[in-house]
């Protein structure tokens, strides 16, 4: 019997063939040989919500691709106060190449699946692969653009627009298997109300009022306090104010 070989998956490790990280993440910049080499050193982990992935000022020994779930990144002050500064979704890359210590904390906001690999292996590949280095540089610049856009959200948007922007971001990013052009969306809120308030710079009461307002006006439906249904993503986007942020494209 003759087995057909798919030219698009020839030489690709079995576990990598359906991985979003290979198609849209950093692994998409690797040729089959380098992908095989990376796969041999990688491991997959399922992380429960609330588990810290890396702490502030902790030595960096590995990097990861987010395969599913949501990771929250937090920055701490010397007196213990914290601020959620970003969220990471599949197939985002977790880590800061060539950094000895982490300057942020990363925590699983939901059940998270990661594909992790040694820091030394990836950094060695970066030196030999301009494509991988370019992909990581592009991601870093995209994150910088997103951070600037989020500064505008926090500094200039109304409370209603902030909450709508948050929901819009989640709707487009929380499930990488869903068509980003879909007209509707459904998801469980990945953050608690307190975390949403922290992320948006609002009080818990204000977040609750704005969620209720969006629900009463028919923009969203909320079931069991955390499950959100968006019947019209376009209508939700209109409530975000201003142009569509880069982070959400």
C-alpha cells in the first residue's frame, strides 16, 4: 500500500501539524528541520487558573507558546501593589528573548495549555534563523503598538467604551479556532470583576453598571454571571469609541 504524503506537512512533527503556533505564531518562521529540533526539546503543560507561570525578577529558563486559554501579565511595585498590563492569547509567545530575569509576572487567568521549550534552544535558533528573529521582532513591535493603543483606551475613553473595548478584545482573541470575521461570539469572561476593574482602571461598581447597561441595551447577553454572548460583534465594536485598536486586528 502506498501512503500519500502531504507536501504541506512533510517533515513536520505530528503534534505541530494542527498547532496554531506553527501557522500563526513564531514557529511559522521555522523550516521543518528546525521545527523538529525545537519539538524534541519542547513539552506541553496544562495549567489551572491562578497558577503563576513566572514571577517578577525570576530567572528565565524557558519560553512558551500559548496553545489555548488566557494568560494575564502583571507588573508589581516595590510596595506590593500590582497592575494587570496585558493579556496573552493563543498563539502568543510568552517570554523576552535574551533577558536573564523576568520583569513581569505571568499567571493563568483560565485553564491554559502551553508548549514550552528551553531558553537556550530558541535563542540559538534565533542566531541561525533570520526568519525567526524577524518574527519575534515583529511580535515585539506589535505588542508595543498594542500597549500604546491601550494607553489611549485607559486615558481617553469613557467607562462605557473601556468595558466595550475589553469585551471586544476577548471576543476576537479568546478562541483562536473561531473565524475572526464571525458576526457573533460567545465566551466565558477570563477575568474576575476585580481583575477587569484593575485592567481598565475602573471601580468594580462601574464595571458592573456598564456590563448591565450593555446587557439592557441588547449589545450582550450574560448567562451564569460569566458567560457572555455577543449577537453582533460589529455592534459591540461601534461601542468601543474611536478607530479599531491594533491589538484587536
